[in-house]
C-alpha cells in the first residue's frame, strides 16, 4: 500500500466533506436512540465523501457511521460529523474524521475541524501534522500536572449501570489529575492529545468511525494508544486510551481499580 498517496486521497475526501458543511445548516434531525441523533449534514457529508472514495479507491471498502458498509478487510472508516450534539448547538468542537484500517490496524487518518480551521493528518511511518506542521504528544510524567480528557457517559438502555464504572473512574481521577475535560467529540480529543494539549484521553467505547483516524494520528505523534486493559489498541478494542508514555502506568492503575 502506498500510504502517502492514500493520505492525499483522504485529505481530498475530507475537503469534499468540509465543503458540504460550509453550504448546509444542520436541518432536520433524525433520532438514533435516547438523546442521540444525526443531522441532515451528517448524511450529506457521508454520501458525498463515500462517493468520492468509491471513485478514487474502488478496491477499498468504506464504513460510515450513518449508512454502514464494509466491516472487514482494508477499509476507510468515516464519521461525517463527530460531535453532532455540539454541531447542532453551534459549539465549534466537531470534526470530520476519516481513518484507514489495514490488516487490523489504524494506519492513516485525517481529521478536519471546519469551525476551528485545523486539519490533522498522519500515516504510519510518515509522522503526524496539524495544518502541515509536525506535531508531537505530551511528555508529562506526573498525573498531578496532567490535563486529562474523558469520553462521554452512556445514554439509552442500561446507561445507569454502564455509567457507574465511568463515574467511579472520574471520582478517582479528579483528586489526582490537574484537571479533567469532557468535550463531546472523540476525534478532537484524540487530535488534541496528539498535539500535546491533553496529556491523556480515556474513552469508554471504541466505535471505529470515532477513533481510528485519531488513533493513527496519535501513534505517529509519539502517543501510546491502548485498550482500557493496557493491551495494544486494535479496531476491536473495548475502549480507547491515548496517553503520554510517562503517565500510562499511573492511569492504567486507576482504570483497573475503577472497574471500567
């Protein structure tokens, strides 16, 4: 695989999506469950980016959050609007996230923040960039100095049970970390960990369209990316834990004790 060329394709595909967001308002919302929804823009971005990728890379599958698609083999994974709730409320923290999975590994990704004017990109062995400039993750080694992002709590059936463990982790973290943040978009949290704004990001789930692009970007920026049990992160991992290497053991201990 020519990852340099595929990264160019990914960048062009995300440009297609950005142009959709520039000409459309959120429009009618489609419910996907308890307090979970997609906007007209989510569907429009996915349709246009999918069509572009199918033309440019017909041998690769495409999996999108809204319309499904390929679930194995080498495939693109697309979240057309990561952070839809932020998007529909006018909060500028949302992103178009496009990753590439090959042989069970996130190998490339582009994440664009149209409202912020930042585009992050990386491919395995080629480094990570923000707006074309190289980035590196944090070198923090002391949890008391760390700014840690945590993923959203669950909604829908069984949320109270699921969230009990997540609340337990939050209770363990807030007396120890310098500060905690919950920003409502997995893609942004991962890119902000890749460029060192956050010292760690802990996500309690691992939907490939949410995480794969960010995982590739973090790894190329020198950030460790693990499952919640400390094993190497993979598309089938239960959660996503991106962390400055010097903080990994401290945070894994807290995660294990919380029972997440």
